[in-house]
């Protein structure tokens, strides 16, 4: 595939699925390009929707360093549980 970046998000958003080693809110986010791969572990608090939103926004923050020279970067995030068929924009 001709892509510049790849991203993966996995975790336990709840309300079920937690284990003794992975409580609800445990999220791993990875971003990779042809030079570097970054993987971070997060522990978010809140309900399922809040955890998913926090994961989404933090994944975009991992993309930010390559774009520091730009004044603004807008990325559309679809939040299906918040409002069906609506797009939200996050400035990173």
C-alpha cells in the first residue's frame, strides 16, 4: 500500500472485558512510518464513549510531531456512538 503512516488502536473501552491485568480504560496506540514506530499504553477514565474519544484524540496527538511546521491540521473523527452520521473535527 502507498501510505505514509499506519495507526492501530486496541484496548478495553468497557463496560465489560476487563481482566486483572487489563482494567477498563487500558488502551494501546501505535503509529508507524517508514522510519519509526511508536507505541504507547494509556489508562483512560470514564464511560465507554469517553474512553473511545480519549483514545481517538490521543492517537492524533501521536501524529502531531511530523506536522509541527504546519499552522493547523484538521482531521475528521467519526464518533458513531456520540451522534450517528456526524463528523467532528479536532485541531491538533
